[in-house]
C-alpha cells in the first residue's frame, strides 16, 4: 500500500513536470520565443491519502518576472480533499486522536503532515459548518410536503429538535434542526417558524406527527393553526401508559392498545380506548389518565381514513428514529461538548449522513388519499340546506 501511495506521489510530480515543460519548454534547450522560464525549486505539499505529503516543485515565472502558478499543483493542494477525508472518517467513528491509524501507509521515506489532532479537528469543524449551513438554508417551496415528523434528541446538556418531511412522492428529507436546553415551546416554535420562512406551505393541510410533547403541540398550533392535523405517536403513548403499570399487567394492556389502533373507524378506536381506560381507572389511575391525555390525537390517521400500509408509517415518529440513531452513533466519540453550535454541527452531520440512505416510505402510492383527506379537513365544504318544495 505504501508503494502504491509513493507511486501516486511520483505521478503527481510527473504531471507537474509535464506542465512546466508545456509552459517553458524542454530543459537545456534555448528558445528565444519562450514566454516563461524556470525559477528554481521550492518545498511544497499536496493532499494524498488523507494527509499532506511533502513535494518539491519547480517555480515558473513569465519573462517579465510574474509568478505563474501550476494548475496541477493547485488541484492537488485543494484543502477540500483533506476536509472531506476528515469528515468521512470521523462520521464513521474514527476519533481525531486516532485519525492517522485510518490512513493508508506511505512509507517512512515520505514526509507527511496534517494528521495531528488539532489539524483534523479544524478541518472537521470547517466541514460540519458547511453541512449545517446547507441544512439550514434549504429552500422548502419546491416540494409539497404532506407530513411532518418532529422529534427531539438529547445531546449532553442540549436538546436538538429535528423535523423530517415526507413529500407527495413518499420521499423523506431532513428539513431543519433547532437547539435548546430542553424541548420547550420557544425551541419548537423557532424550528417551525424557520421552516415556514424557508418556504414550507401547510395551507392545504399537513399531518404533523409528534411524540406528545405539550410544548411541541402548542408550537404546532401557534405556527400552523388549523392547517395542521396532529397525530400523537402511538409508540410513545403506549410506552407512557405501560410505565404506570407493573410488569405482569403490561402484556394484556399492550394488546388492547394495539387492537384499538387497528380499528377501521375513529369511533370504534376511541370506544376501545375508552373501555380500556375505564378498566384501568380503579387499579391504575395513573395509567388511565395517561391514556386519556391526548387520546383523540392518537387516532388522527384513522379519522383521515389513511390506508393500513401508509398508516403504519404515519402512526408514530419511527420515520425519524433511524436518523436520530445515526446522530447518536456519529457523535459517540465526543467526550466534551463545548457549546450549542458544536451540538448543531454534529447533529447536522449525522442527519445528512442518515438522509443518504432514506428510502421511499411504505404505502407511498396511497398518499393521494391522504392529500384529499387533508384538503377536506382544512377546507370543509359548506353543507347545503334542504329546501322543501311546496306544491
């Protein structure tokens, strides 16, 4: 491998030599018409194998004394080559301290640099700043989003609230992130307001899937008003209810909950949930109260008549959970969190990395039915009065 890298270095030097000859002409041959001349040599470096490698390059000057840069040298000196290498390695779990162990060997005779902990850290910071800017500057007015999945992830003493959009084609996309000490109303409202400012249009109805946070529910109401229909995450609701129960009581309650949410109509689903709450009321009032809180919003997808396959996607915040897990995995080597800006950079890097592997949601062909249902809820048709005809 070291031989291959050294061969690559020689190829770079050969390319620079050929460029010099194209500018100046062959060495040792007098040419009165030449427009440039060699002007000694100097030490430089190129980016190769994820590090800086020392090279010697020929300087070229025009006949009137101006320095002529070598395009080959500039191409191989592009700092984005190192920045991208650092970003990819650190996202996939290599720490700054162990960065050099993830690089190809180049041999002892080759002078290298740019692999120190501080150098790699600087490049990673620069790369993640660009990723954060890319994410937070995305325009959202070129696509129609039918659903918004919002969830928070705790990173050290910070909470990052992220929004994932599902468009009419069933494609998922991370729309934005917002940071705060907790998942409070200010943070949630800041995220949603930013989405609207960047072009998100909920005017014709949008389904917002949330985990049950009261702050997030209030923010959705304040920013989107009546154009948003909220679906409480059934997975979170189930977890909250079961936490109020002893272990031996959880299985039958879980079965009853899931059976209720499989009903075909909103009326049947709510009736089943209310019966369950009544069963729990006397022995486990905490579980009953947890079940009743926001109960109607756990069956929004049933009320909208969303078909079963698509309902499986929209009934919970699971659509964004894989992205949250990617953020946790990417940032697992961070031992010291310094500030919120660092948290957002790492979160953006993880979310955009997860986005590369997003797939079309299950049941995407049924989205037109959801669109029609949302439109009818947001723009209900006025009922026509029956007029009696008298003879």
